[in-house]
C-alpha cells in the first residue's frame, strides 16, 4: 500500500457502520468511495449530509466530502482495499442470510487486480469469509486466491468485525481493539497494515474463522447476561419486589455485576448474532438459545403489563416513550420498544401517542393504526398513561412533580421515585 493520499478504498454499504467507517478512513487522506444501493443515500452523502443519526458524524462527512476524500456511488470502481459492511439479516426460522455479502463480493470481482485487499466487516456466520474467497476464485479464475494455491496469492482476504456502540461510533472505530482474521497469515498482515492507518487500539491477528466466531461470541455473551437481568425482573414482578433495588444491592458484592433489565433486546447485533451460533450448532447451544427466548419473551411480558395498565384506565390517552433499541440514537432495528408500541397501537388505536425525539415520522406500522408522534411536553400535558420504553436523556429529565399523577410503566428504571399505580402492584402472568 502506498501513502495515504495514494490509497484508494471502496466501502460497500453506507449504513450505521459503513458510512462512519468510510468517513474515518477518508479523514486520513485516503480516497474513499462509498457504495450503496440507495440513490437517496448516495445523493445525501455526495451533498455532504448524512442519513443516519450519530454523534459528530454530520460534521465529519461534510468535511471529508468538501475536501474530496469521500464520495458515494451505486457503482463499484477499482481500488486498493475493499471493505464490505452490508447487512446480514436472518430469516423467520433464524437462519442467517449472507446474500448481501455475496452480492457485494460479486460486485467487486470484476474490478479486482493483483495486490488488492478485501476485508469483510459484516457480522457473519463462521465460514463466510471462506465463502467470499471461493466465490471470488470462481468469478476470477485468473487470480490466485489465498488458501487455494501453494504459491503466493494475488489478493488478500480477511475478516475484521466492528465492535462499536451507537452514539460512540466515531470514537470507538479508532480507540477500540480490532480482531483481524486472515484467510492466511499473510492476508491478516496486509489487513493489519490497513487498519493501522486509523486505529489506535490494539490490532490482534488470527485466522478468519476465529475472528468470525469472536464477534458472535461477544454478542452472545452480552445477550446471555441481559437475559439473566430480564429473567430476574420477571421473578421480581411475580414476588412483588423492586428489581432495580435488588440489582443495586446485589451489585455491591465485589464479584457481582448484574446488568439492567429492559423491555427486551434490540439492535442488529445482540438480537441477531446469537442465532448464527445456534443455527450452526443447535445441539451445543441450549444456553444461548434460551437467552434469546428469554429476551424476546420479556417483550411479550411488557406488552401484557402495558395492556393491563391501559385497560385499568378506560379512555385515557397513552404515551409510549421511545422507539429506538437503545438510548439517544435513531436506530429502530429489532427494537423491543417498537414492538411494544406496535402491539398497543394495534389494540388501542388513536389513544396511543409516540414520543421519539430521534424520529421525524412514525413507522408505517404505527401510523396505520392511528398512532401520532408528539413531543414529551405534549405527552405530559395530555397523556395520563406513560409507558417508558427507552431511556433517552430527555425522558430522564422529567421531574416527579410533572409525572406524579400519571399511571406509569417504567421498563427502564429511570424513574425510581415514581408512585406505582394500583393496577401495577399485582403481577401479570402470561398464558402458558
């Protein structure tokens, strides 16, 4: 690889990971082309604006576009490094879908040349990087691919998963350690050289399969720990105990660190990635599978609680506070808050109002049932029932005197001083 100004990078996928990654690389002086299937996304980026909410991303994108180091297109061009950051969803039966990854690999095959490096960042089932390698070998038989020739390969292929937190993506892209798995050690070293251009954290090399499983393991670990907290909250509800108080006291033990429960688990990582492990080894993953079921089941429990609270207050307007899967972001992917709001809107229609400071419009699933988008002050004035689904900072700022007379279901524990309505003092039992 040459100097920063000579390096050409293509980033495929300009979503929550791809666009920040492209912008951070462009800030080093490399010439970065972002690829997306959406004309709207391409036009937005080329105008120096962003289509997603992330701290400081708008200023960074505006700057690198103005300097000419970042541009966007729907068409792939030749480059030195190709970074694949496209979605990897799963089907209704939780089978992983790597179709977008393979489409991205297909799109770059025609422009590859000896010396190029291909890096997959999308969270993927173990073995996906090898599938990318095999696809490229089939599409470009003139190139020697790593791991399939006894001689030195013409291209390098590696896997390096992101491990960033929404709201801190630009910081963590640079400061967090990276695990870089190469098809061969030589591939890992080439990818390491690339990441060292913009990563301050440690860059640790391994093989591609180990790196793929590392990413899945990290999110499965978090899912299992959240499941414990959510299951504990169900037990506390049954026993009439304040789970937030129990966790606060239990965490005073020097070797106990229980996470905070919520209405479920969302996002494209923790709510999805554990299923990749379960699908690959169903007989060896009863704990990981159970954690997924517990966290999804917690959302059903919250829907039952919220429904009981609303039915105890006939005709009252309902404010659902938050739709995002976590605080202070605009990402609704796999969000349990959205699922709860959808269920309430489907049952109670126009009585439901949504307070989501990071949304300009409501998802179609809500608006078609008559739900409306309002701000938090309007909710305080007009809604006797408040369902806290996301711990956005603006919700935390509402003092007790403004909500003392409200019927509140607080699934995030942000209002510990809130008097509990009589309808919430009895445990809600789900049908078996």
